[in-house]
């Protein structure tokens, strides 16, 4: 028992020593924790032990275990708080390192920007020295102008590229010069023409593609149809038929041309002398424009007349003007009359007079002169009486007489005929009007006999009553010279009027004042 008590006592002492040692260590730890908590402004959640108090003795160890547990819990709470602060501090240090690194990078960028700013400032100084600025203008204005210049240069480059792509083979300077010399309207018209041409080419391209498609389908049909040998045989057969047909056509054509030439030769050999003579007269009447006449088969068992021009073109009656048709008709009539007159002369009979009534009515002056010359050439053989109511034909006849007098061949012919003058070939005679009426009584008496009421007085008349003799006086129209010529020679009046400064036409009515002046000049 004593031994066990001694052992227990020894254990208690050892425990006391261990407790004292532990209490010393705990006290130091607690003091350090308390100092850190105070430094960071932390407060203990339980009663704070006095760190300077000596550790518990062996006698009081068991009694103060509750206080020790409370102290340990308070210290554990402080330790947790300090651990949280430590972790936050560690995180803050890492964040601070990151911020320091970012600050260092920003500092580097700021230094680079400062260097770039210094370089730009130096460049601006150089540009300011190089660029001549207007008064009040800044480098910003010059820079804006440079940007505009760059934009315009880019547009010019794009326009040049477009022009080169549009006209790759032409000289660009020539194209620009050509475009500069044109107006907007001309360019718009050319653009319209180009678009129309483009549409035409596009339509042609579509048609070509359609034709290509049709050809490809045809080729496919041929490839899937009969064999090439069979098609070749058919082609050879068709070619043989074409050759045979061509040979028949050539033979028929040769026969046709031979028959046509033989018929033409036959017609020339057996042509009517009347048509040959009429063709010669037509040449004279038309002054060489039309030179011959011939009859041709119309195809319906009838024949028609063809008029041959000097350029060898043949015209039908429907292709001629009215004046030319009358010239052809006159040539045929004169040729027929000349043939009859020759037959009478061959039989020893005298020629008969020829009366032509207004056959030159549709002729102009040139055609009339040509016809009068032809008639004048027939005049030595047979008498020709030409009736007309156109006064100007007399003037044209006088012109023809003047031309005949100045014609050397005609002069020789006159000498051969014994000196017969041209004035004997053409004689101009004015006849009185054929429709003259002899008045039987006064007009009012004639109206009264017809039962027409007479005007009561002069006021009821539309026009004043005519004055002058009435009765059996013949009422007639003006003579051939027109109103007021009184049968005088109108050609003589026109010639006198032109010599004295009057204006008068070659045909038509002669103004009354000219006729009166002519009468006054020749009254003495």
C-alpha cells in the first residue's frame, strides 16, 4: 500500500512538473496570441487569463481545468481569427504582387507612349517646317487636306482601274481626252446605245445558247438513233438527188436563156418599122432620156409596149409619168402619120394636112420646145396645124424659130432647099373666140321673159347696172392674148414690157396696165 501510495505521489509530482512545464509553454503561446490579437484589434470572447500569473500548481490543476478549457477555447477563437487574417493577408500579398506587376506594365506602356509622343512631336515639328501653311491655318487643316487628297487619289486610282478594265486595248490618255470633249447628253446617248447593244448581244447570246442546246439535243438524238453508216448513206443519196436536180436546172436554164436570146433576136429582126421610127422620134422628144420602143409578150396571149431608157432599163406604161406617156403617144402618132404620108408620096399623091388639137397640153416648156422642133422638121414635107388655147405656146414657138435659125445644120438644109426661111416653117395665127354670143335684147328683158322678178330700184341691185351700148353687140371672151390684149401679139407686148422695166411672166394674163402702157407708146 505504501508502495502504491509512493508511486501515486511520484506520479502526482511528475504530473505537477509536467503541468508546470506545459503551463509555461501555454503561457508563452497565450501571451503571443494575445499580443497578435491586440495588434490586430481583436478581442477574446471569454475571460482573458493573466499571462503573468504563474501556472497552476499540482494542488489546483484539477480545480482550474474548467478555466483552462475556457482559456483554450478563447485562444482557439483568436487563433482562428488570426488564421483568417493570415489567409487574407496572404491573398492581399498575392493581389498586391499582381497589382505591382500591372503597374510595372502600365509604367512601361506610359514610357513607350511618352517616347511615341516625343517622336510625334518631333515629326510634327519637321512637318511644320516642311509644310507652308496659310495665315490662320494649322497642321490639323493641312492634315485634313492631305486626307482629302488621299481620298481623291484613291478615287482616281479606282476610276483609272475601271477605265483600264473597260478599254484594255486603248490609250488611257486618249480615252480621257475623248470623254472630256463630250457633253453629258452625248455620253447619255452613248450609254443608251451601249445598253441597247448589250441587250442585243445578250439576246444573241441567249439565242446562241438555245441553238447550242438544240444542237446538243439533236446530236444526242442522232447518236441514239440510226447508225452513222445509215445516215451517211442517206446523205449520199440526198447529194446525188441534189446533183441530178442541179443538172436538170442548169440544162433548163441554158435552154431558157437560149430561147430568150433567140426570141429577142427574132423580135429585132422582125420588129415593126413603125416602132423603130417611133423610138427615134421619142429620143428627140425626150432629148435622149428614152431611146426605143418594143412590143413584148405580156403572158396572157397579149402584147404590151416597153419603153427603153438610155440606161437600158425597160419601163411599162404604168411606170411612166403623164407627160412621158403623152410623149410616147405623140411619137407613135407622128411615126404612123409619117408612114402614111410616105406611102402617099410613093404613089404620087400629095400629102395631107395634119391637125393636132392640144396634144401638148401636159407638156412642160422643155418638152414643148422639143415637140415643136420635131414638128418643125416635118413641116417641109407636110403641113401641120397645131390648135391650142394656151397662149404661152406661141412664145415657145418663137423661141424654137430662133434656135432653128442659129442651127448650122438647119442653115445648110435651108441652102439645099433654095433659101427657104424658117419663118415659113412656123406661122402663128390668132383666131376669134369660138363661143361668141350675139345678144338678142337687154338682160332685164331676158330675165322678164323667163319669169324672174326684176329689182324694184337701184338699191335692190347687188351691183350697179352696166353702162354702154347694148343690143346686137357680140358677147365674147378675151382673145388669145388674154384679157385686154385685143388680139395684139402677146410676145411683142412681153418683149416691150421687159425692155421698159416691167415685170411680166412667160405665160398667163398680161396685166392691164402693161397693155395700156403698150398702147399709149404705140398710139402715135
